[in-house]
């Protein structure tokens, strides 16, 4: 099991979760953040600090965000397990599901 980042993160990328993650498993794509399923230790530290409630435990992901589990997993298909997000910086891609979304406008 792992945590999943979903639609409310798209075009926001607040990064509070990145700062909170003790294992550096939250990677930055062009339009949203992604949790590496093999590097996540299921500690849950990221979930309560997300200001838009975009992070869910895999089994608790609302139905409308279920596709984001696959998006988080498949984002890493060609990256493998880099062993830490900090050294990667922003990765110049997104999963096709996210890339196809219209621009998300967030109120500040």
C-alpha cells in the first residue's frame, strides 16, 4: 500500500508534503507531485500537511480520484526507483492523465 496524490495538487504543487516526507519519495512533475509507490514507507506524514487535501491512503482514495493511483505508479515506469526526489529536481513530464487536464486555477 502507498499514499496517492490526486487532482487538487494539479497546478498547485504546494510542497508542504515534500518538506514533511522523511524518505524523500515525493517527486515533482511539471504540473503535480507524485509519490513513488516503492519508496513510500506509508508513514502518513504527508497527508495532514497538504493544504488542499490531495493526498490519500491508497485504500481511502475517493472514487473520483481512483485513476490517480495508476498515474502515481506509472509516472515512474521509465524512471525506475531514483532513490530520492531531492537529487532529481523537477522532472520535465507528467502522466498523460494530468497532462491532458485543463489548467487548474487555485484561489490563494
